C-alpha cells in the first residue's frame, strides 16, 4: 500500500510566502501601472507641482495657477491685472508633451524595478512656455494706469505784485520700459505675482513765455511808469524771444522796432568796428582807449579810438556802414561825441520814420532794442565758436579771440544798478549802459544792453526807457532792475 506524502510546516510556510510575494508583486505591478500613467513625484511644470497628476489634471492646475491676476501697485493704488488683457496664453501642449516624454523616457521594467526598491528618480522640471502681446501690455499701462495715476508737474507761477516765482512741483510718470520687464517676470511666475510699478520724477516746466511777458508788463504797471519801454530778450540756449514796446497798458507795434537814442550803448557798435580793423599786434594805446571807452564809458576815448583806427574824420559813417552790413538797418552813428562835432549825415531808418511813436531820438546816434540785442548775439556766437554773422559778413576780420576780448571788456563795465541789480552778485553780466540828459540836466532816455551768463542759460537783454518830460533816476533804474530780475528768476527757478 502506497503512502501519501506528508507536507511539513516548512513547506506550508514557504508556499505561503511564495503566494504572498506573488500577490505583493502583482499589487505593486498594478500600482506602478497606474502610477505610470501619471507624472512622477517631484515633477514640476512651469514651477507648478504635477507629481501624481494625470495629464488633464496637470493641465487644469497649470491653467488655474497662471490665470490668477497680477497685483500692480502704483503710487497708493492697487490694480488687479488679468493676464488675458495682454493675451497671455500657456503653450500647454508643448509643456505636457515634454512632461510626457520625461515620464516615459525610462523603460517600464526598469521603472518598475526602481519602484520596487523605492529608488527616487531625479526631480524633473519642465520650463514655462507661454506668450503674450507686449504691445497690448504697453497700451494697457499707458491708457489705464499712466493716464489715470501719473501726476503731472506743475510749473512755477508768478507771485502777484512781485518779480518772483512760486516754486513749481515735481511730477511722476510711469517708467514704462521697466514696468513691462517687471510684469513679464510676474506673468511667468506662480509665486511672485505682485509688482511695484516703477515711476520716474519729472521736473516742473517753466511758465510759458506769454506768462513772462505778462509779468514784465505788470511790473511796468506796478511801477506806474507811463513812458515808453522797449524790451528785447533772447535766450541763446533755447532760442526763446520776448520783444515788445509798451506804454500805458498798451502794446506798441515792433515791426519796425522803436528807435531810441543809444547814448553810450552805441559804443558796442564802435567797439565792433574797431576790432574789425585791428589785429592782435595792435599797439597798446588802442586797447587802452577801448578800455576807457567801455569800462569807464569815456566819450573822448571813443572819438580818439575811432579817429586812430577807423578814419580820421568819417569814422562814425564807417561804423554805420558796418552795422548796415550786419543787417542792423536801424543802428547808426552820424557824428562824434565831442561838443560841436559836426553831423556828418542825416540818416533815415525804418524805425525813426514811424509816425505812431516818437522817443525824440538823437540825430547823432540811434538804435533799437532788437538791433542792439542781435549785435550782442553776434558777439556771443563769435566768441563761442568763431562762426555766425561776423564770420559770414566780415570773414576773418573779427576773430574768435577778439570777440572774447569784447565780452571781457563788457564784463568789466560794473554798474550796481540797472541790469546788474536784477541778478545775484556772482552772475557775470557783459553790458553797456547809457542815458541822455538835456542841457538843464533832465534825463529823458535810459538804457542798458547786455549778455547775462546765468546757471539757467545765457541770454541777451536790452531795455530802453523814454519819458517825454523826465526820467527820475531812482525810479527808472529800479524798474530796469525789476525787469531784469523777472527774467533772471524765470530762467533760474529754485525748487
């Protein structure tokens, strides 16, 4: 009789563990197969964790993360910026395709083996792929933010009753280029979606030239001056011009300009004609006479230097011819300064032939504010670069060094009133002043013409005053100083 085999406990124990191992492997196989269709743990797409998510769930999470608004902070305003405004779109297909490629890069069995042994794969990061319209973003920033929240600067304004200006205020504008870069970074981040929009400070503009002209005329009225004021201002840097003639609250036409007696101001044309005829080797006596003529306002030195350098008898007419060549048709010298000097010619100009205005100009020397202003501009440009009208008309007869010498002579003419009274003491003023008195000591015409070298820009300023009865020195000189101060303050405002 055959005997049945007997199973020992060890056999049963081994069988149990074998079955358990098969069941465990099967269970792990099933689990790994399910995990295989999701993204591996530790994977991120565009900084968004997608480990353990299916393709659709990952897509939903990405859309949710990148559709959140970007917080824009500007000044004291907070604006929620929807990415769709600038057409922001995720390139989901390319990012998910790259993630799928990484997910399936390892073979199934190699991956299953690593899974069984709990071997962690290296973290995988898929970079963001997205696009948006920068032009739409810029349009939004300009139309919706800058136009609403920028703060324009405010210009300085004249202080009523004075020649001073109340300071303007700075403004702020959106720094558009930097803002676009910052928002670009926020749109492409899931964690840093708040932007402090940068702004730039803008300086307050000067008041308009019309405001300046109004202030100048108000200054004349506040000083209760009822004579004729002729004023010409030209800013060499900005090419801005203010030119008017004014009396009793009414404008006087300036085309042609108003003729005034130039008095000692005509020594600027004389100086120009002298330098046209001399060179750097001229004898010291000529320069001595020029210095006495300009700095000490000597009339005799003016006659002597003309006779010495220009012509023994007809020098005034030669000066006139030089001015005519420069296009200054209303400027002339018809005789010397000395008492009893003959009138060489009666000269008619567009300015002195006017019938609507009369300043009783001297038959011996006349000019207009604009003529003298343009002559000073010619000297300035010649001194600056050796070019300009002097170069075009006189060629090399007047050099840059000679123009610098002319300006230096005019700077040495110190006068603590008139134009210089309206500017700080440290300001350089190259000018020549002059006035006319009758035989009984009554002054009717007063003028000052110069170049003001100011921090806010260099400018030409010529002012003539005329009164048919009498000019009181203290009142007239104060008015010229006030007009000079108004223009200086206009170009040199402090904040």
